[in-house]
């Protein structure tokens, strides 16, 4: 498959389960991939960066443009989830930590790459949101900050899509259900409950999320604008 041949794409969260699968898929489709994470990424051109640092993110965009002459795509997959914390006991530091990465950091990333894409008059952005927050709230785990952050990511995706559509920049989201990645490693005791509640009775493979991302990056999805592809094995149908 060479559907993304010649595209220059940055992927945040590229050292994580979904991000690594996205990098693999994009490389397989012929894209040049810049892998952005606070840890070293196994695939693509790895850069260590914290997405909550606007200056650092601006510098990353400038460096990619210096090397490539522009940037065609962004996949914003970096994210965190808090451990189970009852809402009434959550400290504002804990709240800020989750919202700071999942929402503020994702906005910083979209803004830094979006500015460049608007200047070019072309570009496509795919944000990794979640079924959580928009279609369901996660149960039994207590993670109100995560759920709220993901509802906001979907709303932000739609807002940016509507603001930037007539200047050549498309913004869409993929909202996964449960995917077996390090993000969920501390929640293994809850897996069976989630599988029972999922009509397909399995978690997603990271490659299945990457396939949806590749579609939204490609010209095949040219009329998708502010859309959210939910890939959850039917979990949110209940
Ligand atoms: N795994 C799931 O079931 C699931 C379900 C729905 C949505 N998601 C979303 O998918 C995305 C990827 O999740 P994953 O399962 O691959 O998680 P993961 O924990 O495997 O990977 C997340 C990556 O983000 C990076 N990261 C975190 N904070 C960062 C920061 N400030 N700067 C730079 N990098 C940072 C981490 O280093 C890590 O490599 C997240 O946004 C997550 O919310 C995951």
C-alpha cells in the first residue's frame, strides 16, 4: 500500500501503543514520519518533545519544515489517563495533569501545525479522541478528568475543522474503544468487565485504529470535515 506516498506526517504519542501502530501504517503507505513523544519512538524520525511546551512544539514544526519544505499531516495521539480517583477527592493538580496533556497539549500541537498548514493552504489533522466522554463514560473506573478531556477533544476537533475548512486544512478525529496498550496496563483487573460489555467481545488491535487514521489522512476522505470515526467494537451501542 502506498496511499500516503510522499506525505510528511508528524505523529505525537509515537512511543505508545496506538502511536507506534500509526507510525508503522503510515511508513507502510509511503509517508515520511516524524515521531514526537516524551520517550524515544521505535519507528520514524524520533524527536523527544513535551507537547505541553508551546515553544518546543513550535521549534519542532520549524525543524520539520526546514528539512522537508512543509508538513502535510499531523496525528495527535499523545495522551494520559489518571488512575481511578473519585471525583469528590480529585485534586486540582490531578485534574490539571490530565487536561494539561489531553486537551491543552493537543491544542498546542494542533495550533503549531495548523498555523503552518494554513500558511501552506493545505494539510490534514487527525486527533485521537475516545468513545469515553462523548458516547459513554468509562465504568467502573473513576476518571472524570479523562472523560471530560476527551469530550473536549472531539468538540475542539469540530471547532478547528469549521474554522480552517475553507483554507485547505481538514481536521477529524478517531475515537477508539478499548485498545490493549500500555495506557491500560494498570487496569487489567477491569478487562473482563469491558469485554463482557463489548458486542464484539474483544479489544481493538492498535493496527485497526491506525487504519482509520490512515484513511482520514488520505485524499480518500476529502469530504470528511470535523468527523469522528468511532471504532469501539460496538461498546457505545448499548
Ligand atoms: N488504549 C485505549 O484503550 C484508548 C482508548 C481510547 C482512546 N485512547 C487514546 O489514544 C491515545 C494513545 O493512547 P495509547 O493507548 O497508545 O497510550 P500509551 O500510553 O501507550 O501512549 C501514549 C503516549 O503518549 C506519550 N505522551 C504522554 N504525555 C506526553 C507529553 N506531554 N508529551 C509527549 N508525549 C506524551 C507517552 O509517552 C506515550 O508514549 C491517547 O490519546 C488515548 O487517550 C486510547
